[in-house]
C-alpha cells in the first residue's frame, strides 16, 4: 500500500466527487462543483491538499486564508466563504480557515485525517499565520438534542462521556472550542445546524507589521492644488509633504487625484495634446518608483492618483496602488471620456479586479469609471469594502456627476467610497487650465451611518487634506441586519452582472 500526500489538482475532480459522495451520503446535494474546486486551486493552491492510497484519492482538505477581524467569532459558513465564491480569501490575511475535510470510509482506519491536519499545521507555520480556525460539525448531536443543549453536548464530548466522530477528533488534535455557532450550516441536519468554532494557535507566529488588528481603517485624501513646478524634484517634495502628514496621522491609505502630475506637462506645451501626454508618460515609471519608496518609508499605502502610460504605442490612464510592504497593484481606466479620446487618443483597460491589502479588499476605479454601476458591482461581488476613486473634473457640474454616482455606488454596493480630485487653475497647460473638486467619503444610507450618508468632506476647491475613519464591521452588520440589504435582495433569478475576465462565480 502506497500512501502519498500532495497538492490537489483539478484533474482529481472526478475522484474527489466520488470520495465526497461516499463520505457524506446524507448530504449529496452539498458536493463541491468542479468550478468551485478549480477556483480554490487557482487562488490558494497550497491550501488544497489530498491524500492518495495506491494513487486513488482517499482524503481531501480545503482551506482559505482570511482576515479574521472582518468576520469575528460569530459567522456562518456562507459568510466565511463569501457565499461560496471564496472572495473572502486574502493573501494578506492572518488565519488559515478550514472549509472542508473528508475521508473515504474505506480508508478511515489509516488515520488520514490526522495527516491532513498535520499538513495544515505545517502550512500555517510556514505562512506565518496566527492560527487555524474551523467550524466543526457535531454529527452525533442529533442523537442527544432532545436532552442536551449544544453546550452540554460539547462538555460531555470533552469529558469523553460521549463520542463525536468530528469533535472528538478535533479535540484530540489540540483544537480548542471557542463558541457554538448557530445556523452555521443549514443543511447539516445531523448537527441540528450547529457547529463548534475551534482554534489551533501557531506558537511560532510572529506578528506581521501593519497587520489589521481591528475593523477601523483610516483614509487620507489629498485635495491637490494644481501649481507649476520647476522640475520633478519640486513635484516630489510636494508629494512627500502630504505623505508625511498623512503618515503622522496614522492613516492606512493616502489617495492623490487623477492626473495630479499634469503640472509637469508645462515644458511640452508647444506639442499637441497627445504628443505632450506621451512625453509626460516618460516620467510615470520614475514617479511610480518614488511613490513606492515613500509608501515603504512612511509605512502607508499610497494610491498614486493616475498617470499616463504608454504600452505598445497605446496610451492608457493608469492608477497604481503602492503597498507599504513594497507590492504594487494597478488599475487601468476602463471607461475613457470623449475628451480623453479626442485630445489624447486614450485606450481603455480590460481588467476588473479587487486588490488585497493589509486592510482588507479594496477597489480602485478612475473618475468616469464610477459613473458605470456595473464596474463597482463586479468589484463588490469580489469582496470589495472600500472603493477609491481618484478623479479630475474641470467644472462643478462634471464634479457633481462623479460625486452623485460615487454616493450611489456606496449605497447599492454596501461599501465605503472615497473620492479625491484636483483643485484650482493651471494656466499655460493645454486642456488642464481649470479644475473643480471636493474630496469626500460616502457611506451606505442606514442607521449605523451618518444620516446624509457622508462620512466626511473637504472644503470645495481649496487645497487641503481629509482624514476619515471607516469601520468595516458596520458593513457586515448592514449586510445582515440593515433596513434594506441591496447585495442580498438582488433578483439574480432575473438579472446579473457578469465580467468576462473575472474570477468570480458569474464568469
């Protein structure tokens, strides 16, 4: 007999399905789909593990990494898996969450589940995660539910006066009960829909810098005054001033506006608008690298407004998120305005994705993007809780389009939306002469939030900063207990929002 433990592959699916059906004969409707297994392997290949006996799948465990502070000890299986979309997985999370483990009854005497738990513990240590958490079934509880409460049943199992095939095993593997979870898995009739939240602590865990410790995130927005700079060093000096200020106030993010570097267009004013934007794009790599250095040095995540980028002779409007750990993500403006097409010949980007940060999942769109509700909706379906919108508007009515649409996106997607733009005048730069802006942070409209759904706003058309704290747990409460629940109450039987390049389940 040959027993091997290895990463799960999508080619294993048919055997996995057969094994799971044998392990859970009373829960055949809960067998994992091939699409779900494929996505799990894609987003977290190391967390999906199987054991083979003579090259046949005999046991499987599936896991995610989550930012546990966003869910807390009172959650359901549906919530921790993002309604089975797995958009709760975060590479920057701090807890390994076990979402499945099963063993073919034919091989249970081999103690394969213990090997899987040991593999999980090793993975938890190697990834420097704080703990392993699982919502454990109590399949024998239905035999005692008429005489014992879940709490009493757990106590009896801990005393070894009652044997439960799942809980007894987990206790023997040094998992400690934290609490009873009600309605954790509604289809689990044997457990009377109860589960036990269990935790194994990694004693080798070393706290990561900047790891999210609670649900309150501090946002810093820059209402950027357009002004001439003698050179790029003077521009960097002004940028660093704001980064320093926001870092002193312990902000988790600082956001600059769309095209905040266009004062550097002044030396190219003799060129056509398109050619001058190509010249400005030559500075984008240098600016990106400088912002990344500042993000690391000042310990703050920087959203670098937006800048022009030339790729394969095409001109894009790109925004970078410079993480304080050195990672860099980007968003290319998807929806190009008529003005950008006419004067610059810009091309729209094609990728829609949430960004994992040390403060949870965020979305990033640029100005006109926020006026198309489908784009933020797709991001919300992928787990986005904060949407950042750097913008550039010349007139008040243009600004109001961005503002009102941003406010609507916060309500319909149960998220926070932060906007920041340029202000003032910039004579001597073609097509960038006047600006109007007002930085703001919008919230959903419900009792836990301000009555006008505005968390904070700056003075219009004046250079200043706006610093706002947002609480992600309020979004969780809204989702479950709000007066209206827009994300839950959508009629997906009638309509849906589909991304053709997304990893979401709507693909």
